[in-house]
C-alpha cells in the first residue's frame, strides 16, 4: 500500500532522531508496547548498552512478521498480546493501515477520524475485529525489576489504559515515551496520559514532532 510506504519512510527518520537523543540516557531494558513490525526498536537495537528488549504486538500476522524480521537478535523477548488496564480478552479493530489498528473507542464526531477513514478506506472495514489476549504491565513484569527501563507506548489512543495497568511498576520506570496525536480521533485523549504521569512524578523531558506533523512522541522522565 502506497500510504504505508510513505508513513514508513517518514517514521524511519523520526525514530532515528529519537534513538540518537536517547543513546545518552541511562537504561538497560526496553519495553516496546505496540511493536508492529519493529520499526521503532530497530534504531534502538544499535545501542549496545541495552541488554533486553520486550516486544508486545497483538496482531497475529504482524507479530509473525516482527519475529521473522528480528529473529537473529537474541536480546528480544516476544509477546503476542496487548497490554492494558486489566487481564482480559479484547476485540482489536483491524485497520487497513495496520499500524492504526486499535483497542480504543473512536470519536465518531472527529473530522480527522472521518478524513483518515476515507484516505485508508476504513469505511468498508468497520466490522473487522480480532479477539486478542490482554495483560497488564504489573502482571507481566511482576517478578522483573524495571528500575533501568525505557518504556515506549504507541497503541493508537489506548496509551492511558496501558499506563493504568502499571500502578505498581510505574514506581520503578525512569523513562516513558508516549505517542500524542495532534487531532483527536479516539475517546481517550492525551490529557489523561499527562495527568497520570504527572501524578506519578514524571516531567516532560523532550518532545519529538513527526515529520508528517500529525503526531508527536513525548518523552517523560521520572523526577
């Protein structure tokens, strides 16, 4: 799909900028929530200081592509599940643009949501869902220290739900980067994410605006 190729091109530039900035930060573990095909962590894999990667991708077909692409790297542990606010089964909306698949509820009044659906032909895709397993950060990492961890969350409006599932582990994680859309298209908005992190003693360290300008990645650091 042409749209996919265009997004991939600009995403690579964006991810490279983030990786270059983060190479001077102190962390040893990397949690990638919403790994897709590994586009984000491929730049971070060049950082030899990182000892372990945990990749979470609930879309089965995309998950298999992820494993095939990065199978030679022994530092990576793969999880074909979603992360959220509780342990359950969920219905994942499958977008024609696979990185835009989501567990979020759409804001049907959003003009951007309507425009995006038109561009990627999602209007004919409204009933395409996949039932997936969901766990929480607290349950998956219950026995694993996250004191030297970088957490990346890119789950199309479901970021707040992922954070709510880390009520215990949020006390340990020093760095969190979260995607923020410029235009609202989901019922959850970024204010919930920012308020949650502020209450848990995080501050904004750096804002990375995408070359396409429709989203940013916000890096938070624990005080």
